C-alpha cells in the first residue's frame, strides 16, 4: 500500500472513528486526546496502520513512496517523515470528525469519510504507471529488474494487510460506538 493511500485511509478512518464516538464527543468536556474514542482509534493506528506503513517502507520503500525519492539515500529521514505524515493524517482525521460531530454535522462527517475513501481507491488507477512495477528507485528510473505488482510480495502482503486493517477497523468502530453510547 503506497503512502498516499494510507494517508487518505488514516483521514477517513479518523473521521469515522470520531463519528462512531459522537455521543462522547458531543457531551464530554475533555480534550479530544483524552476521549475513549480517540484512545481506541490511537490503538488502531498503532497496531494496524503504523505497522503496515513501516512494513511497506522497510521492504518496498521506493515503491511505497511512488519512486519520488531514492530511499537508499538517508533512509531514516524518509521513514521518519512517512511515520509523522501518517500520525498527522490520523490525528487530522479524528480532529475533523470531532469538530463536525460537536457541531452536529454528522452528514458532513460521513461525506468526508466516503470522499477520502473514494480518493484513496482512486490513487491506484491514477498512479498505476508507477504502482504497477515493484523494485528499487534505481531499477525504476533505469527500467530494469522490475517485478509486476500482481506477482510481487507487495501485492500478497498488501492483500493480507488490507484484510487485517478492514477487520480491525470494523471491530474498532463497532466497539467505539457501543462503548460510548453505553456511557453517555
């Protein structure tokens, strides 16, 4: 899964998590970072999205970054930047969702979620010329030794991680919704 896809998924899941905890968000005087819904979402990010981003950066780093940079040069900088971007996108998504839920704009929160998911899915066909081949930056720029995406480990690991993220997020949203409705 490329970074841009994961950033958009982080925004969408953040908004939807805040929407699932909308009763707590509306009635709690606590700051966003102390709410149970945010803590549950933070655990989802820490145990599902972040490991996915780290895996793809470590094993398919140049592909993960769309071959825009050579991760072989200063790899820790690009990895740190990818992690910070993902954490920022997740926080931004939950913050947007919380602000919309506090303003009783649930429909806007759902629309932003659907829009972010739609754009995330649209990343694949729009960037297919870069995502269809897996290899290093050097292989991509010199057009040798590349593997087709659908026959590469990136494809199979991406499918597994997508299923894990989907199940984990579904479970997370279900429990946030159930837990926050029982408490407020």
